[in-house]
């Protein structure tokens, strides 16, 4: 199997991580392209002592840490003012450690390898990120989910994190009506809804009226990261864990200016 074939299954997930870390689709994908270009330019330097996924993320991490972290710690001319303020409160390494473990599912050992630090340092960064997130942002959340048990689970997690839930919608029309009646500050949306309507369509209808950050929930994130349509910056993969939801919510709100 060629190197390209080995890396291909992992690219949608790297794009998800990069977008969550960067805060938007365009910037996130640009970092992924840079990582792929580095691999193509010097395939002999690609790590051979680890599996393809670890090697891919390791290459990405090296590029991110050598460019983006310099900007964050210095002067970032293109950064959004709100994001810059929040970046100053949550160290970049802490956000990386939380996303790698909570969203991408890497162990602390693998994350230590990816970030070139000790496991103790990884654990410290994760604790720091969680503490900052818990103290930082609160939002009113609309949940669009047609499976009652999953909806209740999400609601419990959201409330336990200190956020309010404006409502739970199970269809496209319901979601639009609830959003109009009680404007949320964040939307968590499943893809397939109860009446065979689409959570993507529901979100599109809502976003036509006003701007609000959105996190999509799906068992198949690669289906939303094909490059063939407007794609979300933030994805939660089913089945999900509490810290996955925490990390996704914090990143979605992190870069969004409240109205």
C-alpha cells in the first residue's frame, strides 16, 4: 500500500481537528494542505516507526506549532479580535492537547508523541484547558436531535457544563420554529431527523436569519468532509463522550463573537 493510500482514510479526521483548532474551514484546510505538501516534498522524512495516522498528525503538529503558535505568542495580523482575546486566556498547547485526546481519540501517550512532550505535561495541559473552558464561556443552546435518549444525554452534558438549553427539536420545521421563538447562541444538530428531514437543511434555514455557531453530530464525519459542498467547521462523532462535547462547544464558541 502506498503512503497516499495509507493516509487517505485519516484525512477527513485531520481536517476536522484542524478546523476545530483554527476556528474556521478555510484556515483549517490550509494547514492540512501544508502538511500534505510537506509530506509530498519529502516523503522520506515521514515517520516510519509509527502508524500512518500518528505520522500524519505528527507532521501536522510540527507545522502548526512552528507557524500558528508563533503568531499567537507574537502579533497575529489576521486574527479576529474576539478570538485573539480568548487565545490569550487559553494557551494553544492546552487546546491542542484537549482536542487531540477528546475529539480525535488519541491516548495521552500518543498525544505526548504528537506534541513532543511528556505524558505528565499532556495531562497538565488538558487540565488547564478544561479549567479555562469551564470559567470562560456560557451559551444558550438549541439541540436538534430526534433520538430521545441521545437528546437527553446531550442536554444533561450541556447543562452540566453550565449552559442553558433553549429547546430540543426533532424535525427541520421544529428546529426553525424554536430558533425563531428563542434565539440560541449555539446549535448542536444531528444530520438525520425524525421525519427524514435534514439537520443540515434546518441549520441552513436558521443561519439565513442570523449568525450562530453550529456543531454537527454524526456517526459518519467523513461524509461531511468530502470537499464537494460547504462543510462544517465543528463535528462531534457518535458515539461521543462528555469531554468531546465540552471541547467542541468551547471551540465553536471560542471563535464566535456574541451578538
